[in-house]
C-alpha cells in the first residue's frame, strides 16, 4: 500500500512579521535588552536617592547634542517606517534607497553620540553618577553601532545581485524593527540623562 504524497510546493519559502522565526528572535532580544536598560536606569535613580545634590559634584550634561540626537532619532522613524513597508514587497530599488538613507542616519547619530560623550561634564570614573551615566550612554551606543553595522551589511548585500534573495528582504524588515527599539530606548535615556538632573 503506497502512502499519499504530501505536496509542499505551495508553502512559502519566505515569511515576514510574526510568521518569521527571526521576528520572534528579535522580539525576544528586544525584551532582554529592554530589561537591561530598565536595570541601568533603575541604578541611576537609586543613586539619585543616595545623594543630596544631583548630579553630585558636576554639572548636568550639556543638552545640545543629546537633544539633537533625539531629533534625528525621531525623524528617522519616517524612513524606517517606509523601508519596513517596502521590504515585504521585495522592491529592490526602493529597499536600496531606504538602506542608504538609514545608513546616513546612523552615521549622523554616531557622530552626534561622539559629541555627547564629550559634553557629559564628567569622566567615567569620577563617582557613581558618572559611572552609571557613561554606562547607560555606552550601552545605547553599542546598540546604535550594532544596528548601523547591520544596516551597512544589508546595503552591501542588496547591491550584490547574486546574493539578493527573499530572506534578505526579511532581514531588512527585522533590521527596521530593531531600529524602532533603538529609537524607543533613547527616549527614557535622554530624559534621564539630560532632563531629570535639571528637574530633581
């Protein structure tokens, strides 16, 4: 007795969004990294309860570079939304343009971040406040540089016609999701580092 053959020819080889295992991996990583950011921000506010003046012995970080970076992050949501929408369509020309834009945005964010470090008004080893501020900014910088590097790699792959395939468009979409995380994480960090010292 012969078994009936299972026809899998109609099963898609590429899936986007929640149907993709990579999407779930990115969501899990964002949850873990989000918890890490919550912990370091909690450390900052805990140290605040232990000091009579804040920040202790130094001036708050200069507002200009962090706020400029916030503006760039928020503005970057528009091209990121666009690339997030066009990647599942497999429109190679538009995906290339979107990746070029996001690569340029990342360069601008990184340059502003370098200036942010110079405007913190403290050295990393000055006291507990300085250490946690440098740690918070350093951790976010690691995420920024990592996502920018991923974007550059995807850009290079999209200009290599022999390497362009459906799963690369999935990678572009997942990279866009991770950029949302980088942007959203920056908002409470910006408030904590730049605004909170001036309020409390």
